[in-house]
């Protein structure tokens, strides 16, 4: 089946009203470069994910680096590197890069490892390489298969914007000196409700903030500057890239042998010792900050100041967290985590509820009008059927991947097959809501989706913390895989790339990344303690605390009123963001100032950050 898929994917896209020239689509050179760059990103994402819970999608960066590589090889290429190939390259790179999150390697697996012995029900929760690969296989595919049929409704018919996917298409069109694919008005969003979901996608992969924000404001100047680069300037950029890599690598090597470099006591030795206030001057985090953008990084700093500068000293001074500050169980680190969990649950759940409400209202409106969707959909698709993913692959693949997931979860963790089937069945409609939120706001509330699944499975499997974590991981994996594919399909739709070729690239990247991520996770586990000083895995602690909470474990002393207060605040924020999104005004009055609506949306507080 897969060989036949690749054979079809290697053909040219059928001519459409917007594309009269056939171009190479699926090529192994694009796949190989995508896999190589995606592997680098996979290691990086796993590192950052285990440290902070953040990973980056890097679709824009993948298309730019891919273009730079083939630009440098231009003199020896018999066939020029085209935009459709670039779409396949970045699709493959993204699929490879995001497996640490989609496969639960930065959250679920460390959380399973952190369970107390009496919480495991006799199940072994530390996996070897083969078992890690099996775990990846269980989670990597059903979300992809389910995402394919969503393309017709959300990308082709409703034309949801998918800001990162649109920005990537614009970047690729500029790099290859093509017209802006959004200029013809095809991509005016139909049915967008403008709700702003400050959900966990900011935590997991807010990789494209900087360029997607400029795209939303209508400015293409940075893209145009890139297009004007000559050959010598491209060589300079590649040298700068290599130099940055060398500097960051040198720092990482020095920090390994001189750990003081990772925690400089710039605020004084007393607060460093007593309150863990230190500076980690990491070039890698500086680069991550550049990618995420100033608004997200600003709210992360605000959160750090509130959590570690206010709540932590108060909890310790009042005796609510008497242990060492960095202790997860008795120290203020574990105490403030419950406040953080309340914020994440409140904001993600309300944001997800807003999307679900809008979806129900829209569906009810169509029913009242007696609208016949099937008759209006006949000529919506602009791509020849030969270049679409056949239904037998989509639904057959979904059935097979679900069965595989059921079997593997039974073998690894003794989760009953019908419970796994229920987890996948719950994950799929939640993934629809996540994809819609992603299409409208560029943010996928996968954290809220995972927590909803944990709440449900606290009733399905009471007292089974292993099963609860597995169910949450299944829901998160489905939502993220579908969302990532939909962003890529949006890029391909704008550039008239073959959906079948993109699907093949996604599958190849996912399969390859299972082994890369499993190997990287095992390598990090052997070199560093997980959890430990180098990798505190805060995301895993959040998953674990949620599993314990919904299964009846008590909260730490005096944390409940503080958590409720913060939860109420962050229930209001996504509602306010939705109201801002619905406003038709270009400018908004904030105190004595008139501020652009787009600026207000970009700087709206993010509880997840």
C-alpha cells in the first residue's frame, strides 16, 4: 500500500486554474533533506521539551533552510528545486521534528516513570528501545489518517486561515519568486469566529510567532528582503548559521564540564541558594526566544516572576511548602505547580469550550436553514482526484492504526483494548475542535484536550493512573498529529501541491522519527537523570499531578484558594480574547490610548506561557 502511495505521490500535480505548470512534487532529495533537518530539530525539541515543556514546529525555518541547501547546490542540480518540493520538504521535517510531543516523550513517558511503585498496578513503566518504538508506533498514525478527511471541510471549503500554514506558503512563494498565493482572495476565511485560544500550543510549538504575526498585519517586507538575497549573501547566511551552531555547541560542551555555567548566581548567592534564582545564559534558549516572539516570551517572564518571585516565597514563609524550594513533593516548586495546573486547565478548557460552542451554533444554523451540504460540495475540490489520498487508505489506515494502538497498549501497560478504543474514539472529535481552533487562531489546545480525556478516564478506569496517563497521551497525540498535518495541507493547498505527496512525506517523517526520538530519549536518559537537574520535565509533573488529582489524591495545604483565584482569572481571559476577536473595530481604546486590534490580540495575556 505504501509503495503504491509513493508511486502516485511522485507524479506531477494536475493543472488547476491557479497552476498551469507541472512541477516536481515528491522527490527523494526533498525527503532526505527534510529528514536530516527534522532529525536535528527532533533532538533539539526533545532537549527543550524535557527542560521546559516547549517544542517548535519550525515549518518556516524548514522551508528556509531547505531552500538555502538547494540554493547552495544549484550549480549541480539537473532539475531546479521548486516550491512544491519545498512543501514536501517542510512537511517531512515537521513530522520528524514534532514526534517528541506527539509521541508523549516529553510528558507522558517521564510521568509514567515518576509514578510511585504502588501506583503502577504492577506494570513496568520504564521502557527499553524496542518498547519505546512500539509506543511511538501506537501514537504516531491515527491522528494523521483522521486529519486527511478534515482537509476538504476546513481548508478547501471553509478556507480557515491556519496562520502558520499560510505564512509558510507566503515564505515559499517569495523564496521561489512566485506571486503571493493569498492575493487572489481565495483564502478569505469562511465562518471564522475569531476566538483567541491562548492554549497549550504556545507551550508546545509557538515556533512561527514572528513571521505569522507580520503576515497577519499584511507586511511582507522581511519575505521580500529574503527574496533579494544574492548567491554571495546566501553563502554568508549559511556561514552565520554554521557559526551560531558552533557557538551554541561550544557552550553546551563547556556547560557539561562546568555546571556553574547553567546557573549563574547573578542575583546573589543567598537567593541562589535559598530560592533558586539563577541565570542560564544559553544561546539555545536565546534562539528559541527569537523564534517564539516577544509577546510569548514576555508572558513567560511574567509567569516566572509571579511563580518564583511571589508565590514560592509566600508558600515557604507561611509553612505551606516547608521542604527544599526545588522539591516536587514538599517544596514550593511542587506547590506552585498546582497553581500552574489550575491556570492551564481553566484557560485551555474554556478556550476549547468556546470553539465547541461556535461549532454547535454554526451546525444548528445550517440545520435551521435546511442547507444541503452534500449538494453544495460537489465542485468544491480543485485538485484532481488522482492527487488526493484515497478513502480506502484514509479509513483503512485509521482502522489499522487504531487496532495497532489497542494491541500495543495492552502489551505494554495492560490497558484493556476496549478502553484504548474508547480513548481513540474520544480523541477524534476532540481533535476536530483542536484543528478548528488551530485554523482560526494558530493555537491548538492540546493540553486542554488531554486533560478532558484524563477527567473522563478517571471515571472509566478509577484508580488506574497508568491508564489515565495513557488515555491523555492518546488524546494529545491525535489532536497534534491532525493539527500539524492540517497546517501543512494548508500550505500545500495555497501552492497547489499534491495532498497525496504531502501525506507520503508526513508518513515517512513520522515513521523515521519514531526511531530517532526513541533513540534520543534513551540516550538522554542514560546520560542524564530524568527527572533531574538538567531535565526537570515540568510537563510530566503536570500530567502526573492531574492524574492523581482526578483519581482522588488530596491537594497540598492551602493551595486550593490560590489555585481557584488564578483559575477564575484565566477563565475570564480567553472569554475576553474571544470578544476582542469578534470586534469589528480596527482600533481599540485602552485607557487613554487607541491601540490596533491586532496588537491587542498579539499581546493578550497567555496563561499557558
